[in-house]
C-alpha cells in the first residue's frame, strides 16, 4: 500500500526535523510541523477508505519503526568516533533530542490517532458514508489540539521556557489546522479516487475498537 509507506515516512522524517524550532511568518514551531500535518491527512484517508483495523495496523508498523530508529540513533551516538570524522559534537547537538521527540510523538500520536480513527469510523457508519469533510474537520479540530499539547510538552518541557512552549503549541495548532482545511478538497478527491480504483470502502459497523488488540 503506497500511501501507508508515505504515511510512515512522513512520521519518521517529522520526528527528526522536530529537533529545530523555526519561524514561519508570525508563527514559531518545530520543523516537523511543516510536514507532520500530512500525517493527519493520510490518517483520515486510511481510516475512511480501508477502515479502522487497517489504520491500527499501520500505526503499529510506524511504532516499531520509530522505536528502531530511536535505538539506532542512541547506539550510533555512543559508538566511538573515527579519528577522521570530527563531527561527533554536531551529531550530538542535532540528534540528542530525537529519542525524546520520538517518545513524545508516539504518546501524543497514539492518543490522537486511535481517538481520531474511532471517531471517523463511527461517524462514517452514522453518516452512511456521506459528508467526509464533516468527519475530517470534526475529528481534527478536537483531537489535533490534544496531540499538539501532549507532543510539545513531552518533547520540550525543561528544554525551552514555558512562554516559548505555549507559543509553539498555539502556532503548531493554527498551522496544522489551516493546512488541513486548505488541503481538504484534495484529500476528498484522493479518498474518492482510492475508493473507485481499489474497490475499498470499509464500514466499521462491527469492529472491536480496542487499541490494545495486536
């Protein structure tokens, strides 16, 4: 499933680029925010087209990949540097926060994505498949706020002053919400295209929504 591969890649890349705070017009946020909103969009597409079970499986694949990435970064960090490679300090300065950011991302995104997927799946059944835009926006407005607060506090508390942290939280939320609203027509077209091409349109009317089921 190509969209699943892109989805996981977006999440992993966002974890690494989140180590830097950037200024984008009047907003201040972590670098991963430039790409991360696509993860919300792909999450909506996966749940809408393939159902909650498929979305849950892909989240777990990302979880495994994230843990492996964090462990490898820490392992390479601890290995002695070759004499010809003078960039150990730069490596540490850039990537030392990555494992913590991955932890924050895992906790926040699991809380958001499982809740978001459940809401999307149940609303789809109630709406009989109509009004995808309403499901996407309703879940995003509420649960994206939860995801943003959890991620920023876990990732940056104790690293930056609290005024900076709250500025980043508000900027992140505004940017993510605006981008999802702007891209909603494209998201809707992708959903319709995938349903037609792949003959998939899953309704979770008898699904066990427990996130603990492996």
